[in-house]
């Protein structure tokens, strides 16, 4: 099965072709990603209108390159998948409309993919993991712990009640004057800092639920920064290191509770899986390894390039759904908001800025 995947939910324009074999294994034939970081850097964050226009300008060429690198033509495709949400609605419209056009012209099945489901299923492409497993999804707009029990079968065990982890990293970077994108800048500054200099809180630690909260921690960073007459490079490194240490401790505690809830409801997970752009943070990867070891399960993390937004994850999610006979009509709608667990209540603030996707 050959599937073209299109990703345009935020500031990466991406397309990929994957091959899924009858035994359920997969192979990436091409995976082209064009980041728009330069276009948004001077604004300190993603500007939706600029992102949408860039997708319009770039997408056709990226799809053409993905098809050429895969060495196939459109007639060979078994399906066309596009991220139909959640995300910045202008970009989602661009990608989904393009996928519909390709599907119509070449009489190929269409799959409208939930971007979060694509993250959730990526480890089945990279590591061939079987269900059920526990997913820690951490990105600029999401922080969730989810039980993955099958394709389309997701139970949210915990979520953020305010800022997502990636969002908190970006905001801390901005308040400390670090350039965009902020998350990697905080990680880089933290490497040279003293994580014990500032005693930041560990939000939600010890609670019986598996939810996250980072707004108070972010405020604590701002308070400490404002007490310093003038921030030196070492002050910034120490603030970043102390902030990151607090995030790691809180994350480890929340995940331990999430894994406990998973075992109570679904038995032992086959793995703890981390996905999303924040999972590319090396310090967070180390903390997750400790959590998995203590929970006596394995940690699976896709390569960093497949943790951030890309077309291969969309193509793979499309292939997984196609294998079950799940396709969509040309009436499929783009969605700015789309919960992974349809039965879960939307978190407070869902739909606001980056936290809405």
C-alpha cells in the first residue's frame, strides 16, 4: 500500500510517501519538510496568515519532490492523506483542499487525518509496536497522556489545565529575551546553567490525577527574573536550567501517575511512547527513560525528525486507517479543534493561540 501524506497544520509545509506492507510494517520512501521558521522569527511566533500563504506557495513543489524521491507516480497511490486538524485553520484548509484535488483527479481514496492521531501512531511505523501502549504527547500546543488501544481507539488519561509544555518553554524564552523558536533556545541555555539556583515549584506533584499545569511555574520564572536588576547571560542560563529542572520533575511525577492509571484500566502497557516536538528535548528524553525504567516498561521515542511535524506521520496514519477500510468523502471538513479522545472534555483554554491545536 502506497500513501501520500500532507502536513500543513502549523509552520511546517510537508509531504511524504510511505509504503505499508500486508504484515503491518512500514517504510518511508520520501519525507520532505520545509520549515517556515525564518518567515516567523521576526514576529516572535507563528503568524497564521503568513503560514497559510507560505503553504499555498510551497505545497505543490514539496508534493512533487516527495513523489519524485519516492520514485512513483500518482496512479500508483492507494490513498492520499492530509492533516485535517487540529491546527491553524488557514493552513489546514490548504493541505486538505490539495489532497482532495489529488484524490479527485486520480480517483484515489482520501483520508482526513487527525494530526494528533498521526503522532500517536508514528511509533508503529518506526518501531512496529503492538497495542496497547501509553503515549506522552508533548508539543507546542499539547501536553497529554493517552492510552492507545487500537487505531481510532484513544483514552485520555491526563492533559494540561493551562499551558502546554512547549508553550511554556516558548513563553519563558520570550520573557528572557531569547530568540524564536524558544524551546530549543531554553534547552541550549539550560545546558550551561545552575538548576539549583532558583527554587521553582513542581506543579501538580503528588496529585492522584495525571493532569499538568505550567502557568504557575511560568509566573514564578517571571517573578524571579524581575527581581534581578539586569539579566546577565549566566542569570538567563540559571533561570532556564532551574525552569527546565522543574518541568522534568513535574513531568516525571505526572507520567508515573498516568502509567499507574493505564495499568489499572488496560493492564501493562507494551511501552511508554513519547511524541511531539518537545520529545526532541534531550533532557526530557532522559527523564522519560527514568520514568519508563521505574515503571518496568520500555521507552520508545521516534527519531527527532519524526517527533516534529512531518508528512510521513500523516501518510502512516492514513495507511493505518486505509488498512481497516476507513476513508473519507470529499465533504470532509477542516478543523481548528479536534480532540484525540472524542469522549474527553476539552481542556480549559482549548482553542486559544497555539494551545488550540
